[in-house]
């Protein structure tokens, strides 16, 4: 059976270039550097989520609201199954990664599902698109509260202080409020955003790239990466593929037990097995403050994001042929 590889994603190329630039030339992008990228990190979060609210269609969410069993399965996978698997992995293999890298992987586990790629891949696979839109969007909104709660619990459990209420307040102000404002602004700017979708997406992606550059510049300047070589990236990649496949296979079994048809199964497995880079990168400075290891902490979500796109692209092509047949 033949399949097509995913199209070239310039955003992923941009991520790699930002990391490489930070490794080669960290001074301009570090906090307090000549370009003052820390302001992008601080205020760019709100820009990203305002644009998300501006482009989020309530009508498309409403179309998938009634399939409650599917919704429960997706949110269970996103916010329960992922963290439980990470905790089990660390318990069984405590010396596999450094504490910072384990923190980064648990951050992956605590993040909401991705929106755009989950919906796009479900559509390609001929799955239940309204259900995918609803679950991916609901996951992002739940993540405003659930992700800080999970991270606070994990960090306190491992002796790392994270003041929960101030972090939740900051996340609400930087994430939830901009989403709400974006939804309100749809009345006036929705048509403009639709007509200028390319520029809206460019602004969103550019902000995320700037945050990645700042995070890695700070880590390089602090000497974090001098203690880690390229084998760490390979280890992250192998662990990411293993994590994705375990979740995907477990959700396959759950879908079979629930008696979902093929279209519902596609939406459930695609949304329940993916994690959002677009949420993870902007939220990282809020969660981890001025941690010198923030570049290492966000590395797992960057690698996981790339690999999940590759794997799901292949799966989507196979499902599309199966549903058509």
C-alpha cells in the first residue's frame, strides 16, 4: 500500500532554524539582549490566543457538541491517559532522562490537544470533522486550567516550587481573556480574518518562532545545552514516537469498546493522541518563569509535534482509502 509523505511544513523548518540560530548566535535573542525578545515572550502569548479566538468558529463547535461519549474519551486521553503513562514511565525508568527532560515530557502530557492539525488530519482521513473541531477547541479551553493544575502537582511532587494561583491568574489573563476578546471581535473582524487568513497565520506562527528563539537563546546563554549533545534529541524522538503509539493504540482499544464507527474512531484517535505546540510554546515562559533550562523543557513538545504530524499524515492517508473503499 502506497502513501504520500506530508507536504513541506515551513513552520517546522522555521522552528529548526530558530533553534540553530540560538545555538550559533544567542546574544541578540536572550532576555535583556539588544533585541529584547523577552517582550515578545511576555506579550506575544496574548497575540497568539487573540488570533485563535478570532478564527475559532462557534458554529463549527456547536455542530459536534452532542457526541458526549466521544468527547469524554478524547479529554480522558488528553488530560488523564498521557500524564498517567508519563508517571508510569518515570517510575519504571527513573534514570532514562534528566529531571529537566522528564519535566519537559510531563509538560507534553499536560498540554491540550492541537486544533488545526487535528481537524485537518481528521478531514483528510474522512473522519467526524465536527466532533474533531469541538474536542480540539474544548481541549484548548480546558487546558487553561487543567495544564497549570497538572504541572503544579507534578512540580511540587518533585520539589519544584510553582505558585498555582498566580500562574492560573496569569494564564487566564494571557490566554483565556484574549480568546474571549477574539471571539467578541469576530463580529467586526471575522470577515477580515477570513479574507486575510494567510497574514493572520503568519503573525501567529512568527510570534511562536520568536518565543522559541528567546527560550533557546536563554538556555544557551545559561550553558544548559553545553551539557547535552545531539544524542538527547534522538532520545527525545524515540520516546516521543513510543508515547504517541502507546496512546494511539490504547485509544484504538477504547474506541472498539465504545462501539464507535470508523468516522468517530478517526476523530477520537487523532484528537486524543496529539498535543499542541501552539499552546505549549507560548505557555512555557508562564509556567517555568526564568528557568535556565526552558529550552530543554520545551524541546520534547517541539519534537513530539513534528513526529505526530508525520505519523498522523500517513495514518490519515490510509484511513481515507479505507473509508472510501
